[in-house]
C-alpha cells in the first residue's frame, strides 16, 4: 500500500493536468490536517476497485455474438440466439463453446473453437465495437484521482482485455498517457477462472490492495461468487447480460445505472 501511495502522489498531478474532472467519488471533503489527508490517501490506496469487462465496462455484445456465430457456422455447427450467447457468458470461452455445441464441460472441441474465436474477435476490438458504457470513462478517471488502484479481470482471454483497454485509451502509453489500470488479466492468465477467487486475489496482490477493503464490479453470477470467495465486497450491474433475479443473491449491492454505481462505490469504499 505504501508503494501505491507514493505512485499516486507522483502521478496525480499529471492526471489533473490532463483532465478537467473533479473526483466524483469524493467531491466534498472536510478541512483536514496534512497528516489526516496523508492517512486518508494511504487508506484509499489499500482499497482497490476491480472490474469485469464485457457487460460491465464495455458494450461488446454485437462483437462477440457475431464472431461466435461465425466460428460456429464455419465449423459446421448451428447458430445460437442472443439469449443463448448471454447464458454462455457465465463461462470461460472454451466452456462457453462447449455449452453452445452441447458437449460436456472440458471437451477439447470447446478449446479449439475458443482459440479460433479469440483470434477472430480480438482483432476487431475498437472503441466502436467494445466501447465504454456512457459515464464510465469519467467514473474510471475519477476513481483514479481519488487514489483507489484499479484492475480488470475477465473470463475472456487476456489479449482481449488489454485490447479493450487500448481501444478506450485506458492503458499506459509512455510519453502520451498514464494507465488507469494497474493490472488487466484474462481467464488464461490466472490459476482458475471465475467463480474461483484466484484471479481476483492475483489482481489484488499485483495492485498491493487488501481484498477485504476492495470492491469487484461485475454483471454475472460468477462475478459475485468470485468476489465473495475472495473476501471482497461486490456490486452487480444490471445493464449487462443478466437480470436482477440472477444476480440478487450473488452480490452485496445491485445498481441499474452509473449514478447508482457511484453511490454504491462510495458507500462500500467508505465502510473501512
């Protein structure tokens, strides 16, 4: 955490210079002594905000749905509906394809089709095909200004996650911009995919944050279960692939829009 505090102190000036935004998370701060402000900054640096990607940060349904059906038809399988695609999003890409073609979990055909899919849709990522939901860019930058480290964990492949970061200018480009995410991982880069906690714990370790003081935001039941298993607090968003009935028991809080998400984050991050 102390290392993160130092990094924040060094980089926050550059963030402020490059953005006219005020932090949405902490817009009204009482008068504080220098010591109390330093303590508050340190505590925030130990409290991370981790994000799922598809259906949470970005709208990529058309991109992935179209690529999925191209892979299926190109390999002799029937197409699926959007509802079937959304149900499959609860799994890693290989297991999603096993689900789509009706074979048992762990079948090698899912992995083969998943590899073809990854190559297909990663190359098509842009701010148009996988753009941030309205209001999300400002929120992400506000959280960074407030001093909370951020990371991303998806059940898609890591190359896709980082392609999304780059397309939406969230990654670090030396001499151009600072990255908003200290870590961005896919299911192929962690010991076990969600709903196992392994990926979230790996992200927390990389960010130097405490799981119990951090929050994971997602749109799938597996996201909520992973957060709970990792000892993290969780927020489920209702603009993704799943409705309230599917998420209610899995998350600490549910939100239906970005203003609600801001309030939920403020509440959970202040419970320290």
